[in-house]
């Protein structure tokens, strides 16, 4: 053995078509959503944009579950733009009505998907939060508002556990068949410093394992541990030496699918991915008879796969 491979415990259940997913959290949730949709699953990601801290995640899940509309109280004006304090900068606009309309449009979409989903994937990013002093809210994004308007602090383990105990109980009551997978983003947030990053991830790990103890059936997938303790080499990072590169994400995804997906599902995913890769081929002469024949054959194979497995979602 030339590396410390992490042994994963079977969850006791498997993902199959037509399982539907709801992914929420850090940028790693975005990676998982793309892998799922590319593999023919129905999946929805981040109704308020990428969010990193547990309190904002719990708050957003509560809004989605209850379909509680966002209001003008959730919006702030700064540098000629209106911003959602609980939303990513993608929602910002010069028109308040446009911000509110988009926020609630995504909320309605998320509520519908959550109603129809049977697997929820939550990715925690950081335990470091910023409380907006004028409102008293922990925000999902500071939107480059002057730092003197915020109180910077670490969440406590109990604070995270209490917030998620409540929302997880509500979710299980509202959606008895919902399976929940909890993970921690392997991305290190070094902008706040090495020590603060280590403290932050430690708090999240402690809170995650407390939640596993409190909720029967809640699954923990060790994405953070796989990157840091299994791969443990800078060749698995992007040039910034912080974010995992495609090779690392492929490995973490393969460990995930081999753990949670049954063999028939893996086979169908493999067929879908082969056809998708074939569709990305860029010919030297796109107008040639040879390429047109290639496209026709590919379209026929896709149609045959869709007819054979009508439960897959091909977009």
C-alpha cells in the first residue's frame, strides 16, 4: 500500500433511476448536480445560489420546504445594486423588483423539486459566518459591503446541530421517504487563514457526526477526508492549490457512485456518458457525408437508449 485509502461503509440502500435529487450547499454541490444531470437524473441545485455556511443552508431549506416567499426585507442596496442577503451575487440587479422576482421564481422551482425528490445532498463549506449588524442576520454573501457592517465569528457545534436537528426533523416529517446525504466540501477556504480554515472544518466535522448520531438513516459521505487523507497530493489540485482538479473530482465521484449506485444504474450511466462524449466530437469537416452519417448513427443510439430506459432524463 502506497496510500491510505478510506474504507467506505455501505449505506444499505442504492440509488436507481428514476430517483430525483435536490443538491444544496457549496460549489461541490454544483459539481454533484452536474454529474447527476449528465448521467440522466433529475436534479436541482442551490435555489439561492452557492452557499457555504450551515445556518444559511438550514434557513434556505426551510424557505423551500414551506414555500415561504422572500420579501423586500431580505434585500439590501449597495453600490447601485440590490442584493439578497441570503442569496448569491447572481441574483443582484439594479432593479429591486427583478431581484425579488428571480429569488421567488427559483424558490418556487426549488419547492416543486423538493416535493418530488427522494434524495437530498447537503454540502457544508465553512463554519465561519458574518452577521449583518443592521438586521442581525447571518448572511449567505457579504456582497462587498463594508466589513464594519458585519460581525465575523465561528459557529459553535451546538449551534449547527440545533439548526439542522430542527430542519431535518421537519423534512423527515414532511417527506418520509426522503434520504439525506451529508458531506463537507474538500475546498479549503484559505482566504481566512490556514488556522481558521482548520478550525472551521473541524467544527463542521464534529457537527456532522453529531447529526449522524441524532438522525437514523442520515448518511455521511467523506469527500473532505478523501481529498485530504486519501489523495493527499498537490497533483490533485488546480493551479490555485486550493480547489480539487477534475482528476480529484472524478475520483471522489467514482467512490461516491460505487458506494451508492447499484450495478444496473452504473451500467446505464456508463452508456449515457459514452454517448455524451461521442456528441462532443468536433469534426474537421462538419458538412461531410461521413460526419452526417456519424451524427445520424449517434442520434439513433440515443433514441434506442431512451426507449430502452424511459426513466432517464436526457437534456
